[in-house]
């Protein structure tokens, strides 16, 4: 077997997943992803399996990978970089790892939120640069107690955010097309009828939905005008959910009080990306799920999925379904 391994957090983080993969005796080709379509087309064609992150696995890449490619094992749960429909048509199973990173991503959301509302990030940078403001010049932050947080996407991560929000004394509203009524009742979450109701009723918006035609650019100039003044937006889902130019304008005008994001619409960003110099904006480099504990869980599950499938066992988690 020949496997293409691209995810950097898998490769860079020590843990038992390395020994597990090595124990297979397979030939492992390592690349530093996420790889664009051009690079994938260059190297595809001789691999039995992909152990991938957010690499661009398009229709063309899948076609180039056949007939050798037997399986795609995704390190993570987001499948928007994979042409799932074409992989399914070609009967290529896509394996994924739900339920392994919800704790660490939820924690990261609150790191971004508190960094923005308490001015921690900006003030720490000022102090590091030699500027210690005194008296009335010191920055003044805001409490989150009693504010309303709106969660779009009440899946595993959204639920963990809600649990923590309750402890912080936030009022919680949420929208999910598959809304868990029981969880909401237990945790005091008010159900919203659509995404717009969440966006327009929240002091803080936390995004945890998949990227699709409905959610692409869901926060744009028109929507920002309808949202509350000084709204805080937290995005640990996908960069394309937010129109970067519109968000910068919202931050510059003060309509948006802060934007904390772990994802961008292009990664790594170009030097002139509009959000890199935007005020009241914290950007981390797609590290929300990158803790030692989470990487071990995620990498272990992705590797076990791959091993089980290629060894003809059935104890793997598959995202797409088709008749064998």
C-alpha cells in the first residue's frame, strides 16, 4: 500500500499515531498540506489512500488518482475541500473523524472571545512593544456576563460552546436544521427559526456550521447592517462563511465590535488580505483543534479508519454512503 499523508498537525505532533501508521509497513509519502489542486494533480495517481487535511481534492484530482485510489481518510470532519459527490459516484469511501476535537475548538472560541472583549490581545502586544499605558489611557474592555450569544450550528462543537457559555452567564440562542430539543431544554437554549434570527438578535455570534451554498458569505455587508451594533463574531468553522472585505469595513466603521477567527477564506493569506490589518481582529492560523490531546485523538481515529478499511474490516466511520 502507498499512502499520501499531508496533514501537518498529524506529522508535527508526537503521539502513538506515528507508531500505529508505521506498524502497517505501508509506504508513506509525506507532503506539507493543505495542498492546492495544482500540487495534488502533480502527485496524484499512484496512491492507494489519502490521509488528508484540507487539501483540494477536486473532481480532476479524483480522476487522476484512479484506478489506484481506494479510500480517502480525512483528518477532521469538514469535507468542503473534497468533491464528495464525485468521490461517491466513483465509489471512493470518505472516512472522517467526528467527535474528537469539539472540546479544544470550543475552548479556542472562548480564548478568542475573551481576548477581544477584555482587550487582552491588543494590550499584550502594546506592552510587548514597550507601551505601558497608564491612567485614562488604559484600554477598557467589556464583560460578557448577561450578553446574548447566538450559536449557528448546534452540533458537537456548538454544544460544547453552549455548555461553556452557560457557565459564563450568557443567554444562549441557537439555530441548527437538526436542532436537539432535549439538549436545548437541559441547557436553557432558545431555538431560533433561521440563521438570520440568530445573527440579528445576538451580542456575540459563534459560527459552527458547514460551508455550503446557503452559508457561503452568510455574514456580508447587508447582514452586518442588520446585526447589533458592536457585535462580536467568532469563527472557528470556515473562513468563507464571512466576506472578508465586508468584515473589515464593519470593523473600521465600528458596526462590528470585534472579529475572532481561526480560519480565513484563503490560507495562508496573501500579504494584502483585508483582515490582516483590520482593527479589533484576532486571527489564529487554523490551530483551534491543534492541541496535543486533540491531535492524538484525531490522528488516531483517522489512522484506524484507514487501516480498518484497507484491511477489510468494518470498524471505520464513513461520511459518504453508496451501494457496494
